[in-house]
C-alpha cells in the first residue's frame, strides 16, 4: 500500500497568489471597530424576544476583546491543565472576544426565594444557552462578511463530568480579557454584576484590547472587605473563603433537575441553581468599583 503524505507543499500559481493578496487587501480594508461589534451584539440580544416570540430575560450585553498574546499561555495553570489555547481553536486567530448577557433584575429577585431555583431561572438557563450559541454564530457571520474566520465553542456542557473541568472556560477567558473578576462564589463579576451567562470565540480580526473591568478585584471579600454572603447563601455549603467543592455544587444542580416538577419539561442538562448570586452585593454591579468611587 502506498503511503500518502499528511500534506503536500507546492508553490502557488500567479493567479492563486493574486487571490491571496486580494483577500489580504479585503481584510485590511474591513477593519472592525469594537463599538460596531458591541452595537451588533446589543441589537441582536434586544431583538431576541421578538425573534423567538418569548418575553425574554435579558439586559444589554457587555463585550470585550483582547489580543491573543502571552497572557493566554497560563490557561492550563489557572483553569485546567488540558485547557485549549486560542490558537488551538483557530491557528490564524488574532483576538479573543468574550461577551456577557446579564439577566433582568426581576428574574434575580424571583430566584432569591427558598433554597431551590425558581421555574424561570431554569427556563432562562436553557434560553440563554441557546441565545449564546446563536449570537456566537451571528458574530461569526459578522466577521465572515468582513473576510475574517472565527472559531467557536458551545455555550456550556463542554466539560469533563468526572473532574468537572472544561477545556474551554468562558470565565477564565473573560478574566484574562478583562471583562470581569472571579468572586468567592467562583462566578465572574463584571461591571454589571455576576447574574448572567458568558460566551466567547476567537477571530482573525485584530480588534485590539478593549477591556471593561476597572479594578484588580471585584469581590468584596477578595478585596479585603467584609462580605461572604454568597458563602452563607449556598444551600449545600459548597463555598468557603478558601475554596469551592465542585462535586457538592454539581450534585445539587443535578438534584434540582431530577426532583423539581416544574423542571420536568426542560432538557436533562438543565443545571440551574443561582442561589449564591441572588441579590448579593455583586449581583448587578462591581461593588469594589463602587467603594472606590469608580461607579
């Protein structure tokens, strides 16, 4: 049997070289301003209720970009030792884009009651994951229209259920891209709080660094202030000042799906709780920024 090479090297023809130069010229002529991308995401989320004929649980999204540089080399150390580098998603990528879709205050207030999540919290989980996937695809098409490729991952359920770690962590990417900072509850606290969901992608477009967080910490406890309310709110004592017991949290999420009758029509992978984020000092803003007079 003849052995075939994995790839073949060949010189481009004059015509192929012209097409390559033309593509490079198109890209240089189609530079994307971060404000236009943010506006695109805002309009997409705002139109979601009418598009899907639903009430909608969302406020205006936040979006940041970051150049792919050495900061992302530490992902295996700070997230998971098998975490992907952005260039493993798309070798030609130049920027990481991360967005946060915050929930409406009314939903968060509703979920505060009792030690189990409300029906709408589970519904918001399902609908928001769907929205994140479609918004990511829409942003991919936005970039494609300008001549840039993108690399995408699912909104959630892209993790190892045995060790409960993901090879692509939206939260850690958001931290490195300066969209937010981790709280004691291990959720990301953005300038508009922690109650919402994240999505991310990589693109060939050179968007530059466009951060939104203004403080080194956004969690009161981590900033040396008195708080710890999320620790008290966890119904299974999975949180402490020194760590996070993932298995306890994961078991509770699965239990909620199994025992709550009003979750019975939702997908099996509806993993919802949110008690550690419900009406906390960091629910709707960065409390450290507020104390510092930055908000």
